[in-house]
């Protein structure tokens, strides 16, 4: 087993005693919560990170339950020593959501009043209910403040819900490939999946636990959903129009294409681990999700106190980047501390699980703070004081620069010349560099948070900042491209 794995782990259970009031007005009695933890909680319990899983995920986010396990937890690439969610530094918690079927109370659980599975008598739940149950678990663990909440897809919805419902508890939040409001398209796909399940005769109005489960309907629902997790490019790359067998069409209704067999396999294997009724309830909770207030997302998010990182995927058409950008706009409207990163990937929505390198880098920097020195360009073209304007123009042209630092004989920053300055010199027929360069230059320091540099650039409407050390010597430069790599 890798040294960067959390190793062998076990699932824990906590029961929330008594009646638990749901947002819909109904109650659930003695809710059981399945959860796993990785790393160690520090003395003042200030290093806890809660990971929220996606639609059909579970509490097993990292490690293996035994040496014989074929697959590790679903976010093994992000959780462990030295990874973004560094278990040498953080205490990481992941619980199965309310309504799920992986250990936490859901439709397949026994109703304590009847001794039989809830089935369709299970009350309708919301993302808010899931988070409120998680809050009870956090209370049980004695944690007063969460260093961060992190989640992708439906896990991102829970993360945002945490920042709204418990603003004084969450310090940082990472929301990946998600939204603050479920769109009509997302609701539509969920409804088609639910319809496939309830149309299966074996569903039997949700009462199938002592008989045959509606595996055909559930498999179809999974196949539909899985298409939305991919992208057109990824399907071309993975399958193209390749046939499953042979080189010719069969001219019957069997599966000719590889993509057909793949979806069928995904559907069939899904039925071996997931409950059909849970699928109905959890997708319904996703449909109801809407953090706007009085029709305004900005108003709905105004009380957030956490620093937030939003990450979107360029090819994600289930939760496209514009939905994350709407959250960013709403947060900026309230002057909240928000960062945004858009990852270039052809994997579609699944990239939040597959692009582990990118996600690790961005999340790690966000959680551990990012400084100017981490992203600045160190090899900077410069000119010396006293050179001609023609020389400055030639250097800028050859290097493809819009900003050119001017340094003295000791390498200290004396000024900066921009492409606009060169244009002005031509218009005014000026020959002296000293006449056109800016001498009062805004600068950044290497040990300064990158966010501070970005805000300075935004406030003064400039696209680059020279970076100087304590002796004013030029050591690098940051520009809008450096900023966009991390905070958008």
C-alpha cells in the first residue's frame, strides 16, 4: 500500500437519539450516521475538514477496508499524507448522507415504529436536512469550528449549504463542479431517471425489499445519469464509433457499439451497490436545492463568512462553469473572500474525480495559503536606466511583453514601461525613456498573499505587478495570467 495512503480504515456509526425535525415538517427517529475519519484531531480541535460526497457516493472516501480491497475510497487521490487534504495536517471526516443506502438512515432502513423498511414512507428530504444531520455528527465529535468543508457535485451543494446554514462554524469552503441552484436541465435528467425506476414493475410502489428489486429501472436511471457525467469529447476519445465485437454491424437489437456495452455495464454494476428508493429521494433533494432568497442569490449568500474556492470544469455540461461564476458574482456582490478556478479538461463532470493532479494543486494552495512568490515569473526581461526608447520597444516586441521593468545598476526597480508608454512616446515624438516611464510603481512582495496582489491590481486597474525583495531588488513579476491560474 502506498505511503501516501491513509491505509486500512473502518466505518464508524453514530446515532442521533430522539426525533429529528426535517425541513419538510416531518420527523425521523434515531437517525444512524455512517462516517469515516482520517488523520488526527489536534488538541484544540481546529484542524477538522468535512468532505461531502456526491449523489451516489458514501463515507468511504480514502484508504481500504482490508488489504484485499480491489479499490480504495472514492477520493483516495486527494486524501492522505502530503495530498491536498493532508492527513498529516488535517482531521478529515466523511459521512454518508441522510437518505443514502451506505450505512446512514434511508428508505432501506428499518422504521423503528414498524420494524419494516421505510420504503416510500420515508419522508422527503433536502440538502439542508443532510447538512443538519452532519452538524449533529460534528457536535458529537466535539468540533466547534470546521477548518474547511470540501465537496464536488452534490457534495458541493452540501458545502455551500454549510456556509449558509452555519456561517460562524466554517472557515474555508471548496466547491467543485457544482451549483447554488439546481437548473431545469438538471431537474429534467433526474426526473427521467426517477421515472425509469417507478415504471419498473418490480418497484411495487417502493415495497420491494422482501422481493425482487427494480434493477432494470435503476440501471436505466444510472445509464442516463452517467451520460451527463461524461462529455462529447471524452466519449469520442474513449469509444468513438468502435464496435464491441468484430468489424461489421450485427443488424439486430443487441449492443453493436462499445459505448452501448459500457453504459449497460455501468447500469448493471450500479444496481449491485445502490438502492432504488434512495436514488429517488436523493435526486429529489438535489432538485429542491436553491440557496437564493427572494429571487436573489446575492441575498441568499450574504451572511457567509467562510473563504470560498469555486472550481469548475470547462467540459462539464451537467454543472457548467457559468453556474459557478454566478456564485462567484453573488459572493463578490457582498464583498466576500472568493477565489475561482476553471480547469481545462475533456472529462466532463467526472473531471472532479479524475483530474486529481489539477484538483490537488488548486485545493492544496487554497488550504495552505498562496503567496506571490509561489506563482510569480522569476525570469523577467528588463532594461537598464538610460537606454533608448527604441531599445525598450525592441525588447518588448521580441519578448512579447506589455510591461517592461526598468532597473538600476544594482538591480533595484527604478520604474516600468508599458506598451501604452511606447505608443505615447511615438505620438509625442519623445526620445527620452525617463520622460515616459512610470517611476511611482506599485509592487508586490514575494511573501505577500496572492489575493492581496490581485486586489491591488484590480483596485488600480493594472494587469501586472513587479515583485521586489526587502532591498527593492526586482525578483519577479506577476500578471493577470498568474492570478488566473489560481484565483480567476
